C-alpha cells in the first residue's frame, strides 16, 4: 500500500510554493479562501490521478420508482422580500 509522506506544491492555483511533511495525523485549518480545499484537491489528484470531477457525455436514464409528491415548501416572507 502506498503511503503519503510529503506534499510539495509549486505554482498550484494561488498557493505559494510549499513543502509539507505528512505525519500520522494531519489537520488542515485556515481562514476562508486560504487554500484548504485546493490543498486537499491536489492531494486527491496526486494519489488517485482524479480530481473528483465527473463529466457525463450522455443524459442519465429516467429514474424509476416511487414518486414523492406533496405541497410545495413555503418560503418565509422576510426571505422573499430581501431577495428582491
């Protein structure tokens, strides 16, 4: 089994060049838009060769099974007035 021991990034999106040692437990924390998801996406791409995006070239077949129906959910009046 392969084990990730180090992550090195150069010119990956907006992140600066960085070299990260991976130990037994690694946590990724930071402010909004600091690159946490970008780092995890890079790690996934390197390990799996796949960035997690799925592209379909055909339409999905019609779903079969029970149809769930009911009244349409009501929206709160304040939410409706603020969106206009």
